[in-house]
């Protein structure tokens, strides 16, 4: 997770001239201290980052490293991946001729029909699934079907798809392809699939309709939400340790804390760690999750 977070940080810096540590900490739902350690590790790996203190300061990539902010070639990506060491396992054998094309801050993922690995520079973070990615890549290059078991909000199912590429979108890895069961293009989260196998059956690649190439529209479970919560003043030190000294507002009813998040399970687990020292105001689905979890805990001890 740490190495994938570094890649997420790097994609943000390729889009923005400067970003602050609190912004990164909020985006990746970690402490500022963790972000500081990530930045130090990236610098030691050879990524030329600079940090400026004070008003208007922040973290940025040294000028000159990005010859053209709108273009990232496959060779440049390979150098970055090599510098971050473990990220090289995302693609052990680099045959990428052009993984990324021109992009800007609000661009969607670039679709490359010649390369099965697509990294969306409008995304951040991600889970590491090198073995699955390599299997899918081999299937794409040989035009072979893949099959796997998949779990989603409606239950579990077995899927057979014509894989087109892997997408790194909003903190997670997905495989995009034509689902034979649904007779349509679908996006499947790698973390939710298992028993992945490459089939002997081959297929002829289909043209991907332009409307299906908006990967952000496919991702619903990782959309950004806003948490508003009131913490007991006794928890001030924990909030500061996680998100810095200016992450809350003191009110008559407690420490008002507001932050954006994408990982529902993570934020729920984090809130449960505060026990009865926190009261969630919104979103409603987090309130319901907390109630359900609390009821289940009580039931376990009856």
C-alpha cells in the first residue's frame, strides 16, 4: 500500500505545481507524518521533490524534471517505477510503448488499445495486485478470455470476460473488458475478484465505444464523500496526530471535524476506534454503518 500511495502522490504532483502535506494526508487518509516519510522515501529513491515552508509553500517536483507537464512517456514512467522499486512489479516485463498520452488535471484515463495497463493520472492511491495484473496482461496480449469469481453489493458471481486493459482509478486497480455474461463492457475491481484464470479460448478485440472510456463514471464505491463529526475534546491529540493541528474547529458541542474520504471501510474502522468519543453528523450511510456495527457488537456479548 505504501508504494502504491507513492505512485498516487506522484500522479497528483504531475498534475499540480504544488500540493501541501495536509492535502495529501486528507486525500490518502493517513497522517501528515506518514506523508512526510513517503516524501523522504521518494527523494531517497531519486524522485526530485522539494518542500517549501510558509504561506504559499508545499511539495512540488523540481522544475526541469517534467519537460512537458502534459506528456508522460513510457520511458519516463518506467524510470519513475524503477525509482520507486517495488512498483516495478506492476509490470515485470516492460513492453510499454506508450502507457500514457496527454493529460490534464481533469482528464479521464487514456485508453491504449496496444497496451493492457492503463494508469489514470486523475486517480490517486491504489492497491497492489502484481500477479493478477501480469495474468491479465498476458491474456490481453494473447487475446484470451479470463474467468474469475467476483463479489459485489448484490452477492457473488462467476464471470468470463474479454479483457482489454487494467485501470488504476481512484485508489484501486480494476480490469476493464467485455463481460460475456452481461454482453457489455464492465469494470471489475481486482481486490474483489479471485480464482483468476486465463482461458484457452481466444477472442477478437472489440472496439470500445467512447462513452465506455469514461472510467470515473464506472467507479461508484470509491467516490469522494465528506465526513462531518463531533469529537470529545479529550480526543484532540489523536486528531492532531492524524490530520494536523488545524483539522478541527472548537465548538460548544465538541471538536467539529470535517474531511473528505473515499474508503468507506477505512473511515468506519477509524471512527470505531474512538468508541463513544465521537458523534457522526454526516454522511447518513456512515451513521447507519456505525449503528449496525454497534448492534452486532452488543449481540455478540449477550
